C-alpha cells in the first residue's frame, strides 16, 4: 500500500513561550500515537515536532490512506446460553448477532472454546482498516485535548476553545489535503509565515515541503530545536566578536526561542554609570524583563553591553537597537533608584518591619522567625566550633532584605541584596556572605554555603522550616509540597554530607523544636516522622545522585537510621567493599536468618553464659566473637568502617559451623535462651555499620 508523509499544522495567535516546547512535543507525539494505534503508520514510524510562537505542527513518515483489514475475534456468550438442548441458536444469541450485524449463516463458523470454567462461542470476522480521512480529525482533536493547558479561551462566534485563537488548520497526506474539521476550522494547505517578512499566505505543496517552504517563503524556522541552535550559534559568535561571554543562558535561550520565528542577534549598550549598581540587579532586569543576554568580561564582570535576539532581519537595524536601548534604560534607572534608596536605612533598622510580614498564620511572623534562627544558628555554630556571634548576627539579619524596595521589585534577589546591604552597613564579610548563602543549595546541583558560619545559618533556616511545618502537621503529600520542604530536607542532607559536618540529625531537630513557643508544635510524634522523611529523601538522593548507589547498599546503611549523615558515604563505601568479598553472601544470608529467628521470640536474650555452651561449634563462635568484638568496636569508633566489615568476614566459618551443627531452638529453656543470646550478640556485632541482612536476596 502506498505511503506518504502526513502534515498537521495549527496556525495560532502567539502561544505561551514557557509552555511552547512541551506543547509541541505533546501535540506531535499524540498524533503519531493515534496514527500508529489505528494501523495508519508503522509502529516504528518517525515523526518530527514543530513549534514556533504561532504554530504547532507535526510530520509523520510512512502514513497510509487506509489501514489493512484485520481479523478480529470476539467472545459472544457461553454455549449454554447461546444454544438450546438441540444445538439450535437461542433468541439471546440471535439478538446478539443482530445487534452486532452478524449474518445468520455465520453461525456455522462460530468457534467453541473453553473460556474460564465454561465453554463459549467466539466469532472471527475480517474488519476493514481505518481510513485516514475518516479518523484524522478525531486524532487531532484528541491530541488537542491532551495538551497540558491549564486555561483555555474562546474566540469568535464558535464553540472551539484552545490556549490561543486558532486561525488555520492544514492536514496534508503527501500532496493531498485530508478533509476534516477541528476547532471549527476546515482543513486546507494554506498557512502563514513571519508576520512582517513573509510574502503573505503560503500554499504548502506537500507535507515534505512544509519546512523548506516556511523557511524560504515564510521566513520561519519552524523546528524549535533548530531555531534554538541557530540563536545559540549567533549569540556565541557575536559575543566572541565583542570579546566577551554570555554567562549562564540556557533557560533564557529556551524562552527566547519560543518568542521569535526568524532570529537575528544585535548588540545594544547602556551607560557605564549603571554599573555602580550590583550587577545581579542589572542582569536580572535585562534577562527577566527584557529577554536580553548580558555580556561579561573574562573575569565574569558585567559589561555595559548586551545582546538582543530580534524577530526581524534588517540591513540597517539601528532602529531596533536604539529602541531596545531606550526601553532598558528606565529599568536600569529603577534598579539604581531602589539600590540608592535602600542604602539609606541599615538592615538592623529595618528589623522591626519583619513583624508585619507573615511567615505562616500558625507559625507567626518573620521577626519571630529570625529571633529563632539567631538562637538556633548560634547553637549550631557552637557545635561546629565556629564564630557563634557571627552566625547569630547573620541569622538575625538574613530575612531583612525582604522588606527592601529592591527585593520587593525583584524577589529573586533575596539574600543577594542582603549581602550587599550588610557590607554597606559595615557588617563583617563573614556575616554578609552568610546572609546570601543561607538559601543555598536552592536546587539540585547548586553550590553549598562556604564556611561553617554560613552552613550554620543555612541549616538553621531549613531545619526551622522543616520542624515548624511538621510540628503543625503540614507534611508534604504526593505531589503537593507548597512550602518546598523536600527541597529544604535535601539542602540539610547535602550540607551535612558534603560539607561535611559532624552533626547529629536528631539533635538538630530537637534544637530547632526547642526554639518554638511552648504548645505551638502539637503534631504527635513529628520529630520521628521528620527524621523518617529526611532519611527517605536521603535514600532517593543516594540512588539518584552522581554515580548513584545500589539500592540494597543504601537500604542496608539507612536501615540503622544513622544520626551522623556525614558518615553515610564512608559506610556505603565499606558495604560495597564488603560485598566484593567471597564471604559476604553467606554472612548476609546468616544475618537474615538470625534476624528472622530473633523476631520469632519475645524473650530478651541478654548476654550469653559461657557455662551454658554445650556444642563445640557454639563454643568456637563465642570465643571468636570475644576476640573480634574489640577490634570491630575500635574500627567503628575510628570511623574505619571498611576494616570493621573486613574483620567480620573472618566469622564466616564459625557462623556456618554453628548453623550446621547447633539446634538454636533447643527444648531445654536455658540452653535455648543462651543460644538466642549468642545470636543476638552476633547480630549486634555484625550490624554496627549497616543492616547486613538487607544485602541477602
């Protein structure tokens, strides 16, 4: 059967830029899946997604006009219901056949087959394949409904709804228009290109001609990925000509690629006097408000030049450049004004204003919070032998920039502006840096706070939030985490583990809880619940991080609920080294057996009595435990977990001999109790680093 490329395009008003890539991918994949499901495209058919500010489109290769006929077998009803005692069709069967359009003479071809416990009649018929012109509108409409659109709009006099008004629908199979109607539009082959540079309405000769025709006649690069790559190529080339760099730009590049159809990069500049404003303010203004790409020198210092990605290609772009420079100047002036005004008041003088900023209606205001943070950060700094006064001061001032004009205008700069204003006020560099760093790490892969003072403030901020919300029962559930508690937990864990810091997690939770007013944290058992929550986050972090750890290894270490998170990596390394030993499998299996045996008895084993040992195997195990226990304890105390587990490997023969020659559950009560005590001591010795039973299949 002859096949050809299929094109489907929706021509729209400007689509939401941040959602555009996902809209394009979903639209294309759903249409391709719909065609494959109906046999109109092969299962391995390739397709291309196109998404520009004013269009969503897809081309699917190898689409046929009609799918091949196929045999379909369906169960009709049990034989006992379908046929009477003489084997003739009952009225129930005849009505079923009539409803399904099955001819009477087809009865002879019905198959009798056992289905479950009863015999049933099955009918096999040849069903004609789907026709493209009959189903394509439905496939496209289903794809439209599946798009991730939170809000839709209605336009004109019709009933169609979409994220933006849709003006044209093109559906081409090869060179032929596929008739159909979607969103109150009849299909055709006409589209439009660039609003200003296109030659007007464009006829698409065939599905394969879609992309080259749009590029040549419409001045549109319809492929989002190719358009993004072209913008990046021009940005990098122009930055090189300016002997500059464009810094971090990936997110902005995605957004700009969704705003232009035919990108051209130009250079603009602003007055050098604006560089007296903190460069983070200027960068945010240019990137967030104007979608410009700031330029930096080799040291990463902002230059008074920027790159503009225009949707117009002109021989003389001076009007575009001058216009953009005129637009950005008031924005930079606002940033300078906010900065100068904010510096007229010290951070400390603004502290009382935090009392009017609600943190949470059950947890008080931000002034009450920073008072808690000051005390908690000081405690943590003391545990780290860091500057307690600096940590307390930084925590007290950490949130004050929330009531400055600059952060009011640009919330993304909280912490950053706090650091600038603290330095202007004469605060020490340690305090100022800790104010900025206390939000870190803000996302996966973000840098950690630098120095123990900054770490103390960052830990205080995150632990206070976790304890507060868990303490009032506001626990993340499913996909809902309105207070970003998962991010806070991961931040705490990363700081403790990667800094690393010798602090105990339960102690931090207890210290934070002590800072809240009596009777405020009423959720029952919230401290243990919070520790469980954080260990679960740690389990995910270990599995998903760089060089992710084996799930069984992570489970074995975390099963002991480690208090010191900084020691977890060393324990993981030790368990991995233990697994490489030939003795590991047998010892893990024995450990699992011991755990199961001890679970079955309610008695407390106590300490084994040497006088009650009878069999040579249990005596040998007892004496070997006495010899090895001090060595293992010493290695664990010195955090040399690998050596501790290597010593345990020497127990394999004695453990094997014990289980081969000793009946643990002896009839004589004292003997049984003594053997259980011996096993309990063995389990305690083996499981100081990790629960080795978790390593046994």
